[in-house]
C-alpha cells in the first residue's frame, strides 16, 4: 500500500516569532564579540554593534591575562577546580544514586523519591543563607570547600539519572549478569555504565554550566580574591570600572567575559550529540 507523506505546515507567524527569539539570543553575543575588539575609548564612543577603526582584540586578551599580576588566570584556575571537583563529583554521585534508586527495591524508596522532588522544587537562593550559616559554624567559609561541597548536591541531576536508568537499563540484562556470577560492582561498571553514558553526559553538562556560572554561592562564601571564580572576579573588575574613581578596565571586563563563555560553548559543541540523545531518551515508547 502506498504511503502518503505530507510536508510540515509552514507558519509565517511562528517563523517571525522564532526569528525574533534567535535575534534576541544572538545580539548580546554579537555585541560582546564586537566590543572585545575595541579599545577603552572606542568602546565608550563608537556604535555598539559595529567595529571601530582600531582592532584591539589581541591586545585586550594580553591585557586580561597580565592585569593585576595575572589574577584572571588564577580565577580561571579556581573556576576549573570548582567545575572538576563540584560538577564532576555531582555527576558521579547522581549516577551512582540514580542507578541504585532505579534498580534496587528497598523500604522508604517512595519517601526518598518525594524528598528528591521536593529538593528540585526548592530554589538554590532559598538555601544560600542556611548554607552560609552552616559552613560558618564549621569554619569552612572563605575556602574552596565552601564552593565545592554544596556543588556536589544536584537533586535535578539525581532525578534525571533515576528516570534515565529506569528506562535505559533492562532489568533482564542485570539478572542475566547476576546469573552468570558477576558481582554488583562488575555489573554496574561493565554493563550499566555503558548504557548510562548519554544520561551521564547530560547531567554533566547541566552540572558544568551551573558550576561555571555560579555567582551567588561564591559571593556569600568567599572574600579572598585569590579564591574567586571568574564570575565574581569579573564583577569586581566591573565595579572598579563603574564606581567612584573608576579604573579604565571596562574593555578588560568585556574581553574577560568573552573568554569566560568560550570554554562552556566549546563543551556544549563537543558533547552536543550526547546531550541531545540524553534528553530524548525515554521520550518514545518502544
């Protein structure tokens, strides 16, 4: 029997709306790229969405890395530390806990599920002050642990891994491995872990973005500039550039912001196919 195929319906209104949303998303990025090529005087006197006569991108990049004894490099190193330890640890814990909750039955499992959903619904800012008071009593404020330890908790990542593991790993496959004499650890690392890769990458991407862009937590936890991540460091430069007795460093703020977003864009492009497959997993019933 011949099958008839219909082309997708075209909507002029939807096209216009989507084009507007794309422009709304890309114009700030375009402004950032163009502004990073300007000197400080040109940045304040020229049109924001077009280049000035002087192309100073490489000079600005050099100034960013050398200003204030290269403090930007220290902020970059701190951010990488927080991402590797915090986001990596959160992904590891979410993977282990999500797999365990999805594939093992135990008393209180429903209560754990309700607790995780409740934790997802609570905004992080609501827990900022209690977290600060707790870490202050433990004498951990103004240390790297004040940023790393809270980053290890990812209720959304745990929930996502729980749902993904439930759909991605057939129970029959695990039972077959146990019948063959494989231990629980071997079953997880040799069988389940491979099936969980799309979900792990998805959770990792969310955790990396959340930790890389984390602003409020380091703001209340840290007061030593040598421990600042890039978000707080650039805000300090911005305050110096706009406050009373402002320093001429606004072009460094712009260039530093551009350098800050490039790694996260690269990570998304590198892991895009895993991210897409992870988000769509379980959406189609076999």
